[in-house]
C-alpha cells in the first residue's frame, strides 16, 4: 500500500480544543486537547478515512502541500504533516490525475516566466492524456519493454485535432453545397438534402472528395484558417518535432559536428501559449471519461 503526506492546519477553537482541518482532504477533521494529540489522532484516523473513500468509489485526494504553505503562519495556527496509507488505486485514475497535475504545473510555471519548462510540462501532460486514452480504449500498441513510445502518446492528440479540423471543413462544405443547390434552383434536391440527418449530409460531401487526398487536405486547411497552428501537429509528431521540442525545453545539446542545437532559451512566449492550449485540450478529452 502506498502512502501520501497531507498538510493539516490546527487552530485553537474556544469550547472545542485544537481542531485540525486538511485542505486536500475535504470532510476530514480532528479535534483534541493539544497539537500533539491532534497529530497523533489524525495519523490514526486518516488511513481509515481514505480507505472508506476508496470503498465508496471516490478518488483518493491528491496532496498539494506547496499550495497551502505561506512564508508566515497566521497567529494561532499550527502546521502538522500527517501520513496516510493509500489503498490501491486504479491505474487510469492515477494517469489522469498525473496529466492534470502536469498541465496545472505548466500553467503555474508559465506565470513565473519560465516558458521553456512550461512547454516541457505541457508536452508531458499531452503524452499522459494520450496514454490514458490508449489504455482506456485497450489499443494494442505496447512495446516489448512494456512502455509506450513518446510518439504513440503524442499522436492521440493529433487524431482528435485532425477530427476537429475535418469536422469544421465538412461543416463548411455542407453549407456551400446547400447554397449551391439554392442558387441552381434545385428545390427538390435541396429539400431532400435538408431532410437528411446532419451526419448523413456530412458523409455525402465527404464521399465526394475523400479519394482526392490533396483536395481534402486543402479544404481542411482552408477551414482551419491561416492562424490555426495545430493543423500541422500530427505531421510534427511523425517528423519527431514534438519530441524534439520536449528535449529542447529541458536540455542544451550539441550535435556530432559540435553545433549548438536549439536551446530552452530560444523558446518564445507565443510557443508556450500554443502548447498550453494544446495541453488544456488534451486534458479536456479525458476529464469526463468514466473509469471502471
């Protein structure tokens, strides 16, 4: 059984004694006559509390001690650190929570001005989200070493971005085809077209262009617009550019000819914003997925 340390805040409350609450463990409170007794009682009761959460099907709270530590403690408050044993959790729960943690840390480090580290964490969050989807769907892409390759995890976000861009392109094509029927005065054809379910209308226009990959790619790019930087994400994954960007975010490297490779200091504010947006979209894909 694993364990986590949780921060408690003990205060002297008139008529009750010392009351300790735990910001990361809602609903868990301990009362005793001294700070030492509060700590001992919390250590005895925290593990059973966490086990009951697990038995009820609830996620075990994450410990986020830095969020609750301030340079100066308010008068009358005492900080206590209490260990709680954590019941075995579902791996997918942990993968999802780790993806969220990485994305949140990317935003925090961005606010501190470290854009390179922000990009590295954002890409790690994208990979964790991809790993979640791969395992949740039971895709047979595990390597012999038992781990997923970085590009396999990165590519999952690309799949969803590509579907989104294709949907935008088909939506535009459906509207253009409808307008074409109106201009040509083909009222019967227009009536039949409009009576189709939306999916059938999209399927109809898709089949008219699906065999011309070049045309389809151009239509998708036009629908996405010139400002859409995510349009080439899948291609960047295949070309190892995403993995390269992750390496650049953390390391200063020299190639075999002694030439300096792009460094963390070359990563721009604009790049960081793009990667944060991608990480947020990746987290959105897994946020409401039911785990059994």
